[in-house]
């Protein structure tokens, strides 16, 4: 059975990627994994550890909500679908997870929620396509 990995950050483009992945997986009888990557603000330097902990908690809650929305998109999908989150740098996590999971295709939105979302191709999707050995479908 073919395996599709679809990434989501809650942006409108990743929502479109979820719909596209559902369509493709239905047509081709594929297994789907939905991945969201959490940044726990490890690169923020503060003396107040409570602030850092609260930022991490907020990020985890946001990621859980994103995955719940993704599951709702897949309501009625008759194939196998799982959701997972990983902590770390989005590019590194997506590349490593897709290669370790032996996915046939990675589906992702062209732009995410990052600060430079107006660029032609988002920095995460751009970096992923340059570092991954798996085929990638970028959805606009």
C-alpha cells in the first residue's frame, strides 16, 4: 500500500494540502499520516522560565487544535489515517520523518504561517524540496 505524508501548520495552504491528500489517498487507496511540527521556543532566551513554559504549552495546545481540524477534514475517509506531532525544526523533522517512514509522497502547502508567508514558495516547503529524497507535492 502506498503511503502519503501530509504536513499541516493550520494555514490555508496546508488546509488545501489536506484536502488534496484526502482526494489522492481515496483515489489510490493510500495510507495517510498527518504531521504537524511543534516549535517549543528552545531558541528564545529568557530568564523567566515560566514565560518559556507558557509559550511551549500554548504551542502544544495550538498543535492539538490543528490536528483535530485535520482529522475533521478526513471524516468519511475509508482508508487508514493517523495524526502525529513532532517537536523540532519543521524542515529537519519533515525530512527525517518522511524518510524513516518510507513515505511515497509528501504533500504540503506552498506557504505556511511563517513571518515571510508572502514569498512565492514558503521557506519550509522550499527547504524541504531541496533536502528530501521523497517526492513532494506542493499545493497552492
